[in-house]
C-alpha cells in the first residue's frame, strides 16, 4: 500500500540502471510490468542460478510482473501499444534512436497516451561523440572521474569502485525524477519526457565534494594534491576500525579516548585547519595509538567520548550486526522455491503509506496471460498470440 499505489509502470529496461529504478517504484506500490524479449533480458542469463534465477536479477526485479513479447513481430508491437495506452510511466534504456526505429519513440508513444511520463535512460546522453557507444558501468567510472577519486593515495594509480555504482546512482536519479514528474502531472495534467544519462548522473553525484576544486573557476585546484595519502582505516589489535575527528570537540574526544591528551594543545592539531594541513601526520599518530588497543575496547572508548567511529564489517558480518537487526534493515522472507531470501528493506520509510517488497522477481513471461487478460484479450486471441510466438508464457523452466 505504498505511495505509488495505482501508478502503472511499463519497464522496458535491461541490466541495472532502469530495472533498479522500476524496482524502487514497485517497492513503493506501483504496478510494474517488465517487458522482455522471448529469451529474457541479459541479466537473466548470468551465472550463479538458484532455482533458475540469479541473485542479481532477483534483486533488480523483485515485485514486478513479466510479459515476454516478440517486438520484431507486428502482433507483439500491437500488444505493447495496448500496454502503453494503459500505463502512467514508461521507462526504457535502449541506445538513442532504438525506440524510434521500433516505432515507440516518445512522439509515437505520446500520440497513444498524451499524459504518459516517458523516461529515457542512456549512457552518455543523446548527443556528443559517445552518444551511440555501448556502455557498461566501468566506462562511466572512467569518464566521470570515479577512477581519479578512487586512485591509490600513495601511488596515484587509478582504481574503480568494485561495485556497479554508475547504474545504481542513475536508478536513484531516475526514480526521484519519476516521482517529481508524477507530482507535476497531478498539478497540471501534463505528461513529459525525462531524459537522463548515467554519465551526468554520476557527475552530479560526485560534484559536491569530489569536484570541489572545480567549483570556483578563479580558485581551481587539483583536489588530489591536498587530500593526503592515508584513508581513515586503522588496525586495532584484532580487527579494523574507522574513526574521524573534524570538530575541535571530536579531536579532544579522540585524544582522551587514546590517552593522548597531550595532543589537544599541539599546535599541529589545535584547529581544524591545522589538522587538515597536517592530516597524514595526524593519521599516522592516530594509527599508532589505535594499534595498541583491542578493537571493541577502543571503539567503546571512542563512543564514550562522542567520536564518530565504527568497526569495518565484512559483507558476511553485517547480516547479524545489531544496528541492522534492531532496525530491520535486511528483510528475511520465505519464498517458495528459494527458501529464505534476504533483501535490503526499502530505505525510505513512509508513515502513512509504507513501502514493502511486493514479491519475488518474476519468471520470464510468468504473467503474460494475466496481463493480456487485463487488457481485455479474449482466450482465442491470447492463444493465437502464444501460438505465433508473439507472446511467450513461462513454461516452468527458464530459457537456456
């Protein structure tokens, strides 16, 4: 019963950027219909299958319904056109021009449904030398400055985030934009076309502090020259922690926790500016002191002195950490055929219209007949579409 209840979303996307955006809308109550080709979208075919479904596809597509259409056939296109007429939001992430060639560009779709919110997600935008290139997350990381931000601080060698970050930042941007466009339509009755690229989504995401040296043209500087060589990771006697002190009160708390109150009045660290100027030296001293303590004991001392700090959890450890457990941050549910399934609980918690994980990821074509029936297709017409292969229904096994 989330805030998007009653909103119909047509998800024509593949991979991660579009599917995760549509998944978030499903969590918030939207009825999301995932349109796939007869063999399913690419992510369905990744390895690590459990009961025919891999974890990545499951997590990107939970709570949706699936219809499999052959959009190379006129009959399949006719079904898609009928779906378009009944939907509020269409999300697609084909390369620029592909939807137009298919007959479902924004102008054609708007002629079918004037008030639709049409979302086009691309890698690089619709113009420029990269606009028609194929794109995956590492390409966006390379162009957006991510590899510079993640560069080894001692050697300067570029590095990448070891997760698919560009796609998911784009997903968040797209989901927020859809909500804003629906609000605009609610006030004015006007649909619109939302265009966003992975590259520009990442650029905006990084800008506030990652691009601080570029903000004021008259004071342009290379951020890497002043950021120091050490991350805020410290090794205690039996594990790793992070701890940081920005304000004067936090620095004093850090010194007390480490039994180094002599550092409070040290001119190298007496002010925030001085601590920044002598950052590497400060971190080396901090690291040497933290190394003398057991992890849990130094964390308790830091917490008692109001110093921001935490243990470095492995992915296996976080499942049972009390912070996640008490807040119900990871939902565990029994799903037929999968056993216990763990998913991150929807992060935005609404007091009046709570979000929820609506169900598992759909099998390919699992809801094809159900969706055709909702469109008013009689049994003979449904059977004819299935027999012709224009529509595919789940057969009980996933495609090879």
